C-alpha cells in the first residue's frame, strides 16, 4: 500500500530530478566461498539505468572528469549454502581523485530504502562527496533484490497504478476488505514473480554481501557511509563483523530497538513534527503564506483537503485523479527535504483550486513512477526486505485497536501509517526478528548523526543506535536542522565532523551539537 517506506524513501534524489524536469550472530572471519572472495571485477563504463533502477541516462562524469564505472559481483543466493547458486550484485565506483599514496581504500555507500538503487543514487549525489573522494574510491551498489541485483518484481505498471490509487485509510468494513484484498494480491504477485529471491533479501544477507564486497575490493576493513535504512544495514554488518569495521558514519539513523509497529508510530510523530515545522515556516514568511494565515490554519486546511479527497478526488495527472492516499503520499515526500517545501506550498495551493498535479508528481516520485508511467522496483523491494526482516504480522483488527494512538501522534499521517502495518500480512516468508541486533563490541568507533527535524528516521533513534552499538563504539552527533539526514544539508559543522573522521580518523566528542 502507498506509504513512506518504513526506513527511508531512497527515491529522494530521483524525485528531485523528476520534479525539476517536470516542474520547471557474530563472526569476525571472512565470509563466503574462497572462489567468490578471489573473483576479479571487470569495471566498465556504466550503462543507462534499467527500469528497475529508475531509468534515465548514464551517469555524467564529475566536474574533474571523474568517470563512473560499473561492475558485477557474484554472491551466494543463499548464504547458508555459500557454494550453491550465485546471484549478481551490481556495483558502481568513481576512483579516488587524490594522491594514490594517501588513498585509504573504498568508501561504500548505502542510501537507504530499503529498496533504493545505490548505482543510480551515488552519481546523482556524487559531487557532494568530492572531498571524501580525495582519499577514497567512492563505491555503491544495488542490494540484492534491488535494481540490477536480481530485482524482486511484484505487480506490473498498470496494476501498480491501481494499487497506489486505492484508499489506504478505510472508513468502513467494505473499504477495509478492499484494502486487505489488494494487499494480499500484491503480496501474492511478489511470491509468484520472485519466489526464489524472497527468502534471501534480508538485511543480514545484504550485510554478508558487503563483507564479500570488502574482500573483493581489496580492503582489510569496511569503510562505510550509511544513510537511513543504510544505518540499519551498517549496524547489522557491525554486529556480524565488528573487527572488520573501519571508519563508518551513520546518518539519518534508524532506531534499532523498535519493532515494525513502534517504527510506524515513530514515523507518525516524525512526519507530524516535520509538518509542524513546515507550517510554522510558511506562516512566518514576511511576504505571507499562500496556504494559511497561521501555522494552525495551514495544518487545518491540509486536514480538510485530505478529508474532502477521501470522498471526492480532484484532477491529477490524466487519467489518474489525486486521491486522499496520493495526496498524503505527496505531502510526506515533500517533507523529506526542506528544498521540497516550496513544491509542497505550490502543490497545496493548486490543490485548493482543484489541480492535484504537483502533489501527484510528489507522490509518484515516492513510489518510483516516472513521467512515462513506468515504475522502478523500489516498492517491491521495500516490502520484500522489510517483510524478510520484521517478524511481527498484524491483523486489521489489531490495527483498528491502535488507531487512536496513531491519530494522537498525527492527525494527518496517523491512519495512513497505522494501516501500513498490514503490508507484511500474508507474506510468503517469515520475518527474521522483532528488531535488528546491532551490538558491536570490539568495533572501531561509528559516528552516529541524528537530525532533530528528521521526519522518516526521528531524531530519538540516533541515541538508541549509539547505545545499542555499545560503549566505545557509537559516538552521537546532533544536527539541529530540517529534512531527512544531515550531511547532505551542507551544514559546515556536520560536514567537518564527518569529513574529519572519514579522512583523518578524528572522532568528534560524543554529544557534539551542530546547528
């Protein structure tokens, strides 16, 4: 069902590109089979992204003519049978721009989702990491089940259009039955089309892939930059291979102590907090706010719009209409970055006049739909990875019992996120655990960066991650800002701290605050 992916909408960069074009168990040993650790990668110019990766053109060189190269790594399909069938893991890199004698190794990025393509996201963000490239090859990858790495496939484009148009906040038994049936159909399509991969797309599987990647890239330690869900992946890696952790940064931090229900409730609070900040910002503008006289007025009008759309959708992008669910999706997408707030203001102003196009563009970008009506596989991969990880399975009756608590957390997003808990109901594969184990005694320090205004991975999760990693491992840094993540905000204090650790090994003082 349409919802902000529980651990991150990694389509954020793709969204920016789309909008701009259209609107303007512990082990310290090496993992894997000996033959796979000895494989040599064949680096070549990157092809244009596949549709599963989000489509578009081949990545452009960086300003200094740094060329992006792609390669395919073999990994076991089933890590419990490392000498069995293999799958392809797609990698991308740009080589270090600095003195080879000062090169540290590879810096591996995961941008989150789960379900986002690192092969398309790293080049889109690449110029923001130029300083890090002075001592590292910058590397990312499509995790298993994503993009070009044995992508999980569920419904086709036409089915997904209908799936994302459905009412995801049922008001009566008929609507509830329709939602439950639609979720079952989606999950059954995933099993039908990707049966062999569904048991093997967990975060633990991806962490073992990363350790194989470390060895194949020739590094003694894994140097890592994880964002959003990438922080959970990094935490699981650190738990499995604590002695193999090099210099690592977690930004926009997933709370590893929460189960799926607690995570959804935390997101309801986080998105509501971000909406409060957006509304206050708009109301404070000297030139006036076109969508409300006060912050409360802004939020009241948003709630009224969503209520009206529940029974009477408005014109969206032909032939689709802007439904309540699509509008909520679009609002959530715009809260991932303060840079998107002007689009949200524009979209709301237009919607009040009966034009839902901008909000639908925002919703499409969150769901991985391009202007041609074709979808990436981010929705399928997101559900598949979450359901492989998360043990709890919730019933409609349980969700209804929890609605008051979710509505108290957010009148805009509460129902939306409460009903999202049904996404793993009737899933073909059992979930692994209530929450990930990230305890990493013996690991090198890991810099954990939390943003006080983060909607998708609320700030409180950073401290819990730092504590769960263990004493002397997790080092917390706070950024008093807006949007999802901190480093990409370009805040000098944050970037100096992150760069100082990754480039020079300088660990900032625990409890450092940047604003």
